């Protein structure tokens, strides 16, 4: 396990699991994964059935993002959302 800024990561193959503390962390995770996949915001929006504006706002940590849109974006990026008790 390694501490990277405010993120805790666990060594595995592929994308490292990230603990998301707030909307800024979520946005950074989405931006990073989109970059790894070589997707533009426009292409991600198309695949996730949302708008480029939504993707931009999500990546920039806008707090009012709709959960259904967030889940579609995460799914399009191959990111699984897991909730666990602290």
C-alpha cells in the first residue's frame, strides 16, 4: 500500500484502487483514467451517453453532478464504484 497525496493506492495490475474523499478526488480519478484510455472528453461523453460539459464539470469537481451520469461515466471508463464501511 502506498500513500500518494490524499490518495491511498494498493498495488495490483491495471488501475490502482483509489479512496475517494470528495468530488475533487473523483474528478481527478476520472481525468486520469480518461487520459490512460486516450479518450477526449467529447468521446467519453458520447460513450457514457452524457454531455462533454458534464464530463468537464465532473473532472473539475463540481459538487452537483448527478449520480446517474457519474455512474455512466465510471462504467464507460471501466471503473467500479465500491462502498465499504470505514
